[in-house]
DNA sequence: ATGGTTGCTTAGCAA
């Protein structure tokens, strides 16, 4: 089972790349972020023709999340059940093959002294509260998305440049850690302790084209029931080299087909 | 300290 997350920066603008990538990669589950469209304008038919069930939670112009899956998506839930935090479409949940999947688009926060940064912290806090309320660390649960936080220095090409920004400031890492403290494993980090690979490059500095910079601000968090099945994690950085790419690339993890038996060596 | 680019929407915002 292959599970992926990708901030596509407009699903309609990225349809060409998305369909080619789905065909080549054949992921079983895909969490999308920044779809940037209302649900009526989501390119559902073309994705269904590619062999996927589709669940969407979008809004006009900004934000927007989706889940694609080869098998049916059950018990779809939009938002986290918070009147204020749900104004922006940033969280979508669905159950696929018995695994609860959350597609999450954490607020960027703009700058440390911007009000948006307070919203970012509140949103992460709300997500933790939502996990506490609705789920147990014993559930098979995945939270995949754009975290807008690089959890470790090895997730940043030039860490010192980013420590005073919203993507890597200690206060932001703390806010993010409160989510993972629910008992979620950062699967990419667990499989790549040395880091050095990234999922986002700023358009404005052309850092990807220049072969410098990059941050891993996207990832897949999972409870033990799921992380114990993860046999590999990968970043599809070649997507960033295409013409008119998203500024983010896909992050993936592969699970063994069947849950491993905890008592198999008994 | 500022600006650089992209996308949505059409001047300005968000990232």
C-alpha cells in the first residue's frame, strides 16, 4: 500500500502533472493540499477516470484539501469541528481500507510577528485537540500534508537562514511537536535520520533551479499501527524539475500489505 | 530591509 501527500498549489493548474504522476506512481492513497478551488470546480471526473475515488473539501481561491484513493473513501469528515478554525478549508478525513486518513494543510503563518502566525499556532493546537477528541493513539491513523514546519535541521539545506522564520522557528517546531506528541511517528524522518532531502523550494529565489536550498515541510505522520507497517519513505523530487511545477513535491510511504502480528514470535 | 515567482482573480492577496 502506497500512501502519498502532495501540495499541488492549485489542482486545476497541476492536472497535467498530477495525472501523469498518478499513472506512473499508482499510489493507493493521495492527500492533496492547496487545491484552490470550490468543490464544484474540482476536476473530479478526470481523476475518477484515472481510477480513483475522490473526496474534496475546498473553497474559492485559497486552501483546499482532498483525498484520492483506489478503494472507496468512507466516513468523510470536513474540518475539525471548530467554528473558527474551519472557516478555512484545511482538513479532510476519510477511511480507506481500514486506515483513517487526514489530509492536512497547516497555515503558513506568513511571519513571526504576523497575526497569521497566531492562527497557525491555534490551528495546530486545534488539530491536537481534535485528535484527542476523536481518535486514540491505538487507532490506525495517518495525518499527511503540508505542515509548513521543517521538524529537524537536517530537513533544511540552510538551517541558519530559516530558524527565524515561521517554517523553522523553535516556537513553530514546538507547536508542531504538540501534534506529534499525540503519539505520531514522522515516517519520513524515521526512515531518513540523515535528512538532506526536501519537499519545497521557494519559487521566488529559484533555489531549486540553482541547486541550493529547500526544506522538507511536507510529511506523513502515523500511529504505531501504521508506522509499524511502513517499509520505506520517499520524496519525488523530480516533480520539481518539470515545467510549471508546484513549489512542493510528493512525499510517500509504502506499507506492507498486511498488518504485522505483534505476537508472531510467540 | 526588500524582493524575487506563481496562482487566482483581475489589484491585490497568499504563499
